[in-house]
C-alpha cells in the first residue's frame, strides 16, 4: 500500500512539474499594434485564456503543448511552447485576393491548315508599381517537317494616362511581339510594337507599328468583350504594309479554370486556323496566403 501511494504521489509531482505559466503579448502583423480579446487555447484541451485590452495574456499549460491564437478576422496561428515561459506572437488579417493578374495558362493547340501540332504558354504577374501588370505569351506550332510558326509577346498593362469627361480614365497597354514563320522553305520574320487603349467604352483600340521582313507599316485593331450569355472576348488586327497585309483574329472563352480559343492568322503565302484548349492556374505570393 505504501509503494502504491509513493507511485501516485510521484506521478502527481511529475504532472505538476510539467505545468508552466506562459505569458506574452499578441500584436498585429500589419501595424504592430496590440490585439485585444485574442483567444489562446491549449491545443486538444478546453484550457483557454483571453488577451486583455492591451493584448497581454497569461495561461498555464503543459510545457510540451501547442498554443492556438485565434481572433475574428485574423488568421489562426499555432505556436509550440517547448518549455518557454514567455511567448510573444503576431497575427495577420485574413485576406481575400482577386489575383486577376496572377495567372498561368497552358494550352495544347492544333492548326487545321499548316501546322497540326502545337502548344501555348501564358503568364500574368503584377509589378507592384501603381497597379501595373506584366503579361507574356509564347506559342509554337509545327507539322513536324518543314513548316513551323513561333509567336511570342510581352505586354505591360495598366498605364493610366489622363482623365476625360467623356471616357473617364484612359488606360494603355504597351506590347511587343515577335513571330517567326517557316513555310515551304521560306522564312517570314515579324516584329511589332503595339499600344492597347481602353476606357469606359466596351471595346479596346489597338494601334501600332509592324515590320515584316523588309516591309513596314501600321497595325490597327480592336478587342471587344461580349457579355452574357456568351461571355467571350473577340479580337481582330490588320497590319497595312507596302506590299502585303497581315490578318489576325481570335475568339476566346473561359469555362471556369479551362480556357479555349479559335484564332486565324494570315500573312503573305502563310495562313492558319488554330483551335486550342487549356487550363488556368491562379498563384499567390506568401503574403497573400492565409498562412504563416
């Protein structure tokens, strides 16, 4: 009986010694101000404390436990005690980000006239400078023999120019494109610089300069968003050069994460009608994710 009492007292002593009192302060990660009313819970138990009006808290827990810090509108955080008596921590506000300019798109596409095999990659990334974003694309099609078509472009979006009483704010995008076409042992190289203008009107205007081999001229085009029930984007461009014309047309529609397009391209002796289908991914930077 005496041995049993000794064992019981020893177990109680071990349990008592494993309990420690933890104190600290909870601050906002956004502005470093204290956060009052934060709930501090020993994970896996009902043992809970609450931070006071100055963000200070006190709680007695096991020295191997995990503390859960939670507050409405902020991202819940878990912190391991690891025998520490003082634990200061921060919480950050929950965020909801549209991330319209943080996209990756991968397509498989096929030409119905010249080049039946191809793929396309697109990306959009914010520059964190006055709302500007960078958009890029690269596509390649081939017939696995002598014909191929490479199209690559880079665009800077969101440059605000001026305010108009008619069109509200006027915005412009600046784009450069390079196309390399190999058809029937002939090479066509195209470099263009374009500006995309948009405001409160339902279409965007495209104006630019184009050079095809030794010919140069202007680019004129338009992009229009078709609202419900179709929800599609239509874009067309024509390059007027001294000795030839270049035509570009595209219809694009999204189905959730999936994207599809039909586009037509023609210059000199080369023409192609392509269809493509792909998937879109939205990515987030660490500060945008509701995690630590």
